[in-house]
């Protein structure tokens, strides 16, 4: 191609650059009030300069583009990795919260066990008290019954002691 031919002509190609710079210096300033001169530009020279420019900078630009794409891919991978790490930290925090909940649940379970033991103890005490109260009540009823029987015996004895008029026959 012509690009390869241009590279072979390296020194001659660079000799054309000062002319290009001279032409750019002669480029009219749009803001100035000086009249514009007609400048003739050879299209072949422009094409050759464009090809030379592209052949000189295009490989570096393509390498830069590949490097940027690789960096972008690496950044995406890093972002995914970072997101996974953040997720792991959140799960760890959730585990810590779960551990504290389990610890709290254990404390409350111990409290429930103690309350249950206390309730069983109170139930046993109330059962003993009810039995004792029933025995006392039965004993009291027995004593009352004995007193009543004792009084009836005394009344009967008093009746027997009272003089009875003799029967006439």
C-alpha cells in the first residue's frame, strides 16, 4: 500500500511537514479584518499527509484502545469482586445479628426454664398445702363430731341422772 511506501520515504515525508506548518501559519484568522488570500492545496499531498499521519499514530491509538478496553474489563471484574465482598460483609453482619439473637434467645430460654421450675415448685407447695388443709378440715370435722357426740352423751347422761318419777303399779 501507499502507507508502506510512505514509511520508506521517512526523511522526505518529514521534509514536507515544515511546508504544512508554514501553511497553517498562513491560515487566515477568522476574527481578523485582513483579506483572505486564496491558498492552493494539492489533494495528493493532503491524502499522503493524512495517510502518513494515520500510519504513524493509528497503531499507538489502537494499542491505547486495547489497553483501555482491558482496563475497562479489569474495572468491571474488580467492581464485581468488590460487590461480592460487600455482600460477604453484609452476610457477616447478618450472622453477627443472628448470633446476638441466638444469645438473647438462650438468655430468655434460661429465664423460661427458671420460671417453669419455680412454677413446678409452687404447684408442689400448693398441692401440699391443699392436702394439709384437707387433713386439718377433716380433723376439725372429726373433732366437732366428737364434741357433738360428747355433748349428746353428756345430755343423755344428764337425762339418765334426772330423777324419774316411779310408775305406779
